């Protein structure tokens, strides 16, 4: 199973923007990668993780961008493949 780390950012976002983004992406099997010990300070981006056996890199990029655009125009989306820990 491949794990993707997705960062979504907006220019001058509000707290409501990220609440809506959380709701939008949670419906599509993305889960928040934010630490529970978050300081509660203001942020300009949010991190998510997505796991899939069948989705490729391009489809994950497209899906993340599509859902982020539904919340607010012109998001910045960074997708990377998360390295698995060697055992």
C-alpha cells in the first residue's frame, strides 16, 4: 500500500477554509496528518495523508487539487510519496 502526504495551502486562508477542507477531504478517505500537539496557532497550509493500492501519483494529485478547489479557488497542492520505515 502506498501512502501519499498531501499539503494544501491557500493565500490568506481563514479558519473556516481549513474546516471546510477537512470536511471535504475526509469524505474521500484523506486523513489529517496534523499532530495532536498542534500549538493551535494560525497556519497557511494543512497536511493530509492518503493510502491506496490502486491510485497512482498523478491521480492522487488530481483528486487532491479537485477537492481543494471546491473549498476555495487557487490552492497550492504538494503531493509526495511517503517513505515507509525499513524494518
